[in-house]
C-alpha cells in the first residue's frame, strides 16, 4: 500500500517517546503538557448540564456565539486588542487551528520561517501544504531572537512567519524587543504571522506575556487556538491554555478562508456541550466573574504546580 511519504516516514513524536518513558519508569513527566486535573467541578458540571439540557448537535461552524464573544472580550482585556466574535473560529484543538491557518496561508513553493527549537508539528504541516521551511536557530542559554536573524532567511518567496511565544520546547518567553522584531519583519516584507501562543498564561518571575497581535501596524490581529491568527500582518496566531478549548482569531479576509477552506473542510467546530463548559471559564452564561486562570483560580494553581515541578 502506498501512503503519503511525508507522513509515512515521520518518526514517533518526541512527546510520545518521553511520555512512554515516564510511564515505564514511573517518572515525573516534564515532556508533555498534560492537565494535572481533575478539572474544576463547576466546569465539568456546566458541560454535563449542556449535554442534558441544551442539545448535543453540531454548533455553528464558527463555534458557539457566546463562547466566541467571551473569548474576544478576554483578549481585548488582557492583550489590548479590539476583537469581536466575528474574528474567532472555535477549532478542534490548537494543532488543528495551526494546521488550518497554514493551509489557508501557504501556496506550493511559498517559504515559511520557523524558530528552532520548534514544536514538531510545524515542519510536516508546512511541507504538506507545499511550503518550504526556512529555520532560524536560537542558541542557549539566552535563546534570543533578533530582527537580523529573521531578515537573514527572508527571500522574495517568503510568505509566512510561524511565531511561537513562549517558545516550545525551550521555554523562552520573548520580551517586547523580540516581539517587535518579529512584527517589524512581517510589516516590512508583508508576511503572514501565525503566532502560536499556547503557553501565554504560564509565564514566571513576574514577567508579562506580550502578544504579537498587540504590536502596532496594519491591524495585526490574532490567530489563537489555544491560539489565533492575523493575515499579512492582519494575521497572527496566539493560543491559550484551557485544555480542550481552542480557537483561531483573524482579520476578516483571512477568517473567511480559514473558516471555509481550511477549518471547515478539515476539523469542523468543537462539540456543543463542551463549548458551554468552556464558556464558564470566561464568566459567560454560567455567571462567573471571569476566567479561572486570570482571577486566581485554576490558572494560578496550574502555574504554582508547574513552578514546583521546575524546582524538582
């Protein structure tokens, strides 16, 4: 049987290997972002009530309007954006949102910049869309990113910058100068920025996460799916760490392509009951005052747990 050689020849992911070794040796697993759980009981109860009382059919392809409105309000509050529900598409996980954004942005032969070390899904997703990877390698111990390093790999065929902040797996949280360096290269060369910000709420040492979508210039929006995406500097893609809740955020031209071509023909929207459960985290229809991770709830506990792991 002949299979797609790109995927047929891919090795097992490093996440699967490390998690297997952790199970084998009963070790603390620092290699994968498993939720520590159990999740807050009120969140689970909201999802269960929605399953019993509010229907179990497909939601709108873009996702529940209430969830999209609440997520937009969250990013407007914390990142200084000006989003509405029309800028968001709920997806089936962060990687599906990233894949949809890349498929929507890349044509065969386009070059795509990634920052290494990199999440191991980026390269095969880019190549499957017909893109050519151009890597910028960061060096320890500082792992600093500069505009000069990005400019060195830009060519007339460069179309997309994949910007991962904080950087997985190095754990580098880029500062304002580095984020602006990425934004300036996108503006200068008219690039689409797919900004994966999945760990945005897990920053330590009193540092503040700076979203690429918040940088000035041609309306940098955001592609969040646990992330978001701007296009041609109207496209950036961040993410948030609410397990099983992911969305893409984009400017109006890009969101139509993302919805109709990429997301709508690949993953479809998230399921209805879980959408109501996730809405609780934003203080939506269930009446909470705000997201748990932003008001001292689940997110603060998760940061504390991860800090204790880091000190092992």
